[in-house]
C-alpha cells in the first residue's frame, strides 16, 4: 500500500484496533475525486466563463441547450445526478429538517465549537492553510459553511434543483479546482501528505459534520428521536455523496461514521501548525459572523466560544490546538439548563415560541452568505486566496 510518510506512526496504532478500516483510510489519502478532477481538467482550457455557463446550465435549469456544447465527459458527469442513489428514500430527509430547525439555536455553537474544529484538526488543514482561504477570509468561509448547512436542511433543499444540492456540487467543483491548483504548486508535498483534499479527509470531515454534530448538539441540550437522528445522518450522507466522497469511504450510518471518525483520528498525526492556526482562526472569527465587532465584546464572546469548544472536544485536543487557558467546568451544564428553561417557557407561552422560532431562523440566515446575484459557480483561479479572483 502506498502511504504518505506522515501517517506511518498513526497507522500502526489504528491497525492494531481495526486493520481493515485503517488500511482503507490510508488508501484514500492518495485518492481525490477522479470524476470531478477529470471534469475540471477538461474545462480548464476553455476558461472560467465557459465553465460557469456549463455549471449554471446543469444546476440552475436555465438553458439545457448550453450544456450540449460541453465536452461529453462533462455532460455525462451532470447527467448522473439525475438519478439519486438507491439508498436514498423519498421521505427519508423530512424528519431531519424538522429536528434541525427545532434545535437551530444550538446548531451554530455545536458546529463552530465542535464540528468544524474536529473536522479540520486533520491534515486537511494544510490545504486551507496553504491557500489562505481561512486565514485571509475566515469570516466569509464560516458563513459559506453555514449557508450550506442551512440549505441542506431546508425541505426540498436536496432535490434536483434545490440550493442544498447545488451548493454540495459547487463544493465538489471547488475542491477539485483546489486539488488541481495545489498539484502544480511547490508548496504541496504529496509524498509526505498524500493528495490535497483527499477522499480520506473529506470522508472524515463528513463524520464530524454528521455524527459528531449530533453528539455536540445533544451535549448542548438538543432533543431528537431515533427517526430524526437516522434522517439527519441520511441528509449528510447524501450531501457527502453529492460532494464526491467515494462510497468506499462514505459512512453508512451513525455507528459507522463514529467508527470512521475514531480510526481516522488515530491514523492522523497530532495537530500541526496548520490545524492550530485554523482552529484558532475559526473561533476568533465566530463573533464577527453574528455581527459582534466591538473589540471588548468580540474578545469576551470568543473566550466563551473557546470554553464551549474545549468542553465539546475535550482537553487533549484543545491543548493540542493550543487553545488559550480556560475552564470548561459547568459550561455545558449551564447551556443545557438554559435550553430546558427556554423549552419550558415556550410550552407555557405558545406565542413566544412562535416568535422565538422566527428569531432563531433569521439568526441562522444572518450568519450565512447570501449573494444578491444568487449562487456563484465561479472557481478560484490562483492557489493563494489573496491572489485569486473573487469566487
């Protein structure tokens, strides 16, 4: 098996616990997204504007005739999206949408303080650090993540022309373009790190966005039943499928996702500089996405988010990411108590519950990126974010 050198130590530990899954994870560090990567290579000589026309024709349902001008490989790629996988049931996603919006006031805290930090604590952080996407444009990056999160949990969002589906495919195209840019960059070391934005890292990140997010939400006081949690996992599994994660490393259910998270984390080296910078940038940027800009208030809120994050991810990872000294004692208990009190008030005062539901939803929207011109299908055209055109 071809193995990037940085995984040698971790793989030996993981192999002792689950040899088959560990070998599968390492194998996928050398795999990107062959189908999307081929599409990007075909479109590269045609230029950015032509590629955008094809993406819009395929994903916006504006003018199907435009897509007929695309190379056959590109047409075939988008035609395959017309048929969802057999494991996706027609009504399987509805319970998750209800659960997500019922618990939406807990989503951002769990997502930023737990899920994103865990998902990007692997060597996937090297791709983002080198390109400068988080370092240079951290707030916008967070808001884009939030937009995708909201759209896949809007009823109908993952239907053929829903915004959740379109954003999932857009993410796939962006990842493929960044892989292409990094492949030609002197900054990337394939022998040491494997393929940039590898299938292993994206499969791992998806387990954090799904199964780990469920746990973090529950820890903060969320309520959901078994049907809703299964549906929640199905939403993320389909979004991951649309983002190009091979089914050979795409989780099947919650238990499978948690096991992949465990083994993948064992395979990874301890957090390095890129993970440390990324995690701290994400949390320090979090106050800005909800409009807290005054320095004193921003520092206070960031400190609070660091404490929540430490409580969610544990002291070992928090210390590895060089979090500032702080205490997680009582933080989660206080959040759960607040959540229970809020639910009790809403049961007693239904009118207030309606107002709170509206406020929660608008708060999510305010923390997301919504372009006036609609979803952009423009791709980065330079490996460094500061030198790339806006996309």
